[in-house]
């Protein structure tokens, strides 16, 4: 996807998701900039979204992630993200979703 990525991972309960995301962003930014793989890359956004699912949902999530390009032809990322925030009852200010 050109404007976001999905990562499916198992994280030990002692690992803070914010630390995991910080480490991913730092390492990937360093790699992208050093290797020049995305010439227009200016850095990651400040925020992120993280959702937990049961291990039983693993295969469904893998399929979902693999089909993102086709999926987002029907539903935009922003529409889907708002829907997830509402489904998980996460309060948000729409001005931060632009």
C-alpha cells in the first residue's frame, strides 16, 4: 500500500506496543533512507493504530492483509480506519486522521 502498512505479529505481554512501533519505525526509516528504496519517503507519521485479535483469527488476518490493494479499491483506508476505531469503541478526534 502506498500510504500505510499492516504488520501481523505476536508480541510478548512484557513488550509495550509503543516501544515495538518506535523500534520498527526507527529501523525501517534508517534502512529506507540508506538504501534509497523509496525516494519520496519523508518519514513515518507520528501516530499509529494497533488492534489485538485472537490467535484464532490469524489465517483470516493474513488473508485480509494479502488482499489490501484490492480491498482498498472498495473501501478507503480512512473509511476503514474510522470503522475500526468505532468498532473497538476508541474515541478519536477526526482532525487527527487527516
